[in-house]
C-alpha cells in the first residue's frame, strides 16, 4: 500500500543553499498518462542552482521542490500508460521547473513520456546523473549536427557534465573526437573513455590546436557547452561549411566568422518540452536509445567522488558551484 504522506525537500526562498528544508507533503494522486515513481537517486545540474539563486524564470513557484533528474521504481501506473508496469526501474528528467514539481522527494508523479527503462548495468545513482546531460547531448549531436562516421568533432569542456557524455556519444556515432579541458588530470580521464585527443586550452590557442590537430582545416562539428567566449572560439575552430551547436548562447557575439565560413549554427534548450508540454515523447525515446548504448558499454557516466543525501542537497549545490568537480554530482535518497 502506497503511503499518503511523503518527505520532500523544499526551497523556501531564492538565494543561499541554506534555504532548503525537509517537510512532509501528501503523496501526489495518480493521473492518466502518468506513473508514480519511488525515487532512489537524483543529480545536481547547473540549471538547478541557478533556479535556486533566482536567476532563471523557469523554476516552480516557492516554496518549491527542485531538481529534474531521477531514477527509481514505478509503484503505480496511470490510465493510458502502456510502456511501463508496476515494478519497472526507470530514469528520466521529469520536473523541477515551471508547473512541474521536482524530484527531491520520496515519490514523484511523472509524465510517462519522459521516462525510459534504466540501463541494466548502471546503479540508480549512475542512472540518475544521465538524463538532462544525455538528452542535451543527443539534441545537439544527433538531432541537430547529425554527427556521422568520418567526421571530426570538437567538444568543449569535455569533462563537464554535458561534455563527458557528448564526446562518448560522438564516438559512438563514428566520429573522430577531440575535447578541450583545463588540466592533465581531466585529459587522462577522457582518454580512458576513448577520446582521440584531449587539448589543454590553457596551453594552446584555438589557432594553434586547429593547426596541430586538424592540419589547419578546422572541425566538421563543434559543440559549445560553455557559452561566452567559448562560442566565439567555436566559430574559429569550425571548418568552412561546418556546424556549431551551443547550449549557452545567452550573450552578444560577432557572427562575421559564421558568415565568412558559411557555418550552420544551432542552439539547444532541452527543457522546452517539459516547460511547454510539447514533444515530451522525444525525451523518452532518446533515453531508450541511450540505454542501449550504455548497456553496450559505449557510454558511461562519471560520478564525482563525493555523493550526497537528499537532506544534504545544499552541500551538493555548493560543491558544484565551487567548480572543483570531476564528473557529475549525485544525490541518493535514504527515505
């Protein structure tokens, strides 16, 4: 029998990571097209702490339950849901944004279209860090850039949350893949995961690494996961008629190189289907395909060395904001 009251972590007001509090709320009632999921793990993404800080207008009304990434077990299935059954282990990015309660709770009512079966070879903690960054990478490299065998791709911030999944996906698609990173430690880790070349951007200029690694031709596809001046660097690194995809284009840029090189520029915002309630089934489809790649050992998430409980979400936010993170910051429920 499902409990009637559950524990949740709520954000009382925008600002400090100290503004989270554990309270009790009613377990959400089942709705058609939805499933009730017992949550086992979640993760922290930059969008989560930006919502907490009040910097983005896409968060839920306060007091609010934040975070979208989760993994767990289905305990109830709503009318019209045919792809899942009670007891299925699932993962997805399902809430924490405008109109959608988040997942820092014992249970979440999730739109079944946003879910997929958890990869069998991953723990709940590993699966929970994948959805947002993997869907973002898929939107960028498969849906937009259409990366294929024989191409040469560059992924900026290759050990970042999005970057470390993106370069593995590009490899799985058959491309020769290079990444930029800030240290030799990160470079070694990406090479362990199969990247062809790791470029320390602190030691080489864009001009230098384009000359050294592409014979001066530039990259067929460049994925900007950072924004700001990195997008300008992406224009410089792309070859004539190349493609640039960005997930952080909120700035002013000189598009002269885009024009001169006849580049194709795409911008990806993976949260739109959640916020606008349009095209959500694509997220579930992507995660189903991702599960196959994970189970085939072509993609593997990297977890930061320290894991946090749901009650200690504030410390998890601080950890990610401080920037000294190698891999994804995870949260585990002990409720």
